[in-house]
C-alpha cells in the first residue's frame, strides 16, 4: 500500500468511527429495513474452479422508515456486511510456478448509504481477516470431498497469503437516470486496503424490479443485489460494465512472483424474477479480465440471489 493510499484509508476509517458514534446518538427510531445475500461461484459460470472461484456476501440494513431512496444524512442508514471469499490458483492440487497464491478472506464491515442532490453515496470500512486462520482452505477441501473436485494441495496451502487483519474502505457515488423503458446508473468507486483501486462504469436495467429499492454492489462481480425491497412481481434484465485502475493488491504479493495487471474490466448481465407471493430469483453472469500478467485468460463467474416464499 502506498503512503498516499495509507493516509486516505486512515482518514476513511476515522470517518467511519465518527459515523458509528453518530449512529449511536441517532439510534432512536431506527428499524430493520432489509437483508440481502449473494453467492458467486465460477461453477455457475465457466465451471473451471479457478482464480476468483467463490464468495458469499450478506447485508443487514437498519435505518428510518424507507421512503424509496436513502436518507440525506450520512450515518442514518447503516449496513452491516459480511463477506467471505476464496481465490485460488488455476490448479488447486498442482499449481503452475507462476500462478496466484491461494487466498482465504473473511470481511466484517460497517457501511452507510445516503443521497444528496439525487446522487446516491455508499461509504464503508471493513476488517478483512486473511490466511490459514480463516480455515477456508479446509472448508473448500471439505466441499470438494463432498461434491467432487480437486484437493487443496500442500504447496497451495503453504504458499497462501499470510494470516492478518487488514483494514479496508470503499466509497461509491452513482446516480440513476430514467430513460422511459430503462434506468441507467453510471457510478464511480474507490477501494483502499486489501486492494487499492479506482473504478468507473455503468449499469442499465430494463424492467421495474429494483426501482425504489436499496441495492448493494458486490465487490467481486459488480452486480447489485437487493437488500431493501419494493415488493413487485415481474422480471428485469440488466447489463453492466466497468473498468478499473489497480495500484496495489495484498492478494498478489511480490513474493508470489506474479505481476499485478494494472487495468481490470468487468462485463455483466443478469435477470431478476419475482412472483406475486414474493418468491424471487436473480442470476447474473460476469466476465472478469485478467488480474495478473501471467493469467492466461479471463474468467466467467456466476452470481445467485434467491428468496423462497411458501
């Protein structure tokens, strides 16, 4: 992490600490507004079980009564976020000499969402626990033993990134434009900590699902998953793309021998469906470009969110 990025992250963490204090003072009248859970896995994409192989993200949101958009004041609406992710070399048992190291990461974060002058802002900080202490290598081995798949090899375990607790922060600004038959949302994002990057992109949605809701952007795929919902039956189709400049990544340390690719691209498409009883399903597909120079190609990653109602 460069010195300038470290200073910026320190300032962001100080701000989040202030938010927590302010939120405690404003807690009267706050209620639980929603919950969202998103799974991503390359088994749902190109089925190759490699690199950004799988993650789970959940969000629980509290705030004042929902009015179809985030409140104006920072810290009024709070999101508590959990994120678990496994990143792996292309071959779990016999990795190539120049492939990325194994990563097991668990994130615990506090985020706030607010709106000013029709611009939506998301600001948050997370503590990312990494390394063998997460036991995600053992968990993946267990799943592969049960469902089928390669074992996590000894060399992969030995060379995974170290145990650590790494602070990280994220800031996003976006605005939604009504196009009659569709909604366009351009956005800009900055991430500091485990990965230092800036990103810009846009999403376009065809259909009513998602209108007047709070949706949270997944860090891996860029898909926005539903957290505070407006109950509405129907379907919605979406397309999205973004590009990023990456300054540094703790997930690709110098000792790994691989070279960080400074530019990243994501292309995505997805479909929402909801019936009159409130049962809902989302499936999205994202193409991720190469993240290090020795990576021989990009990959396709699937994302799923569902809600059952009986």
